[in-house]
């Protein structure tokens, strides 16, 4: 409906790991994982259209509560297939 790819990353030990995503078969490459980890460690946006690591395909945003960051959400637009 919104035509976006979304990945949810949550804490795992000292780092974060993918816990859910749409579409479910979607994967993060090394550059995306680096941006996600930077976002988590610095509690600031990273990736596409951000000031830090703008060369990645996705925008990574910290998920924050009153007690601090609890995870990272990543999104990018789904591009229609060309015929």
C-alpha cells in the first residue's frame, strides 16, 4: 500500500540484527548493515538522504523511547519493475 521496503533491527548483544522486514525475503548488504550499526551506536539517522553514509540504498532511523533508542527502522521506496 505504501510502496516501501521496511526492515526492523533490534538489539542482539552489543550490536543489532534484522528481526522483521517487508518484503520478508529482503536482505541488507554490507553497506546497509554498516549504516544500521552506525545509526544504532550514535542514535542518529544514517544512510540515504542523511548526513552520514548517504551512499546506501536505505534510510536508517533510530527507534526512540523516553529511555533511549530501542532499535532501528530502515526504509526505501519500492521501484516498479520495468517491462
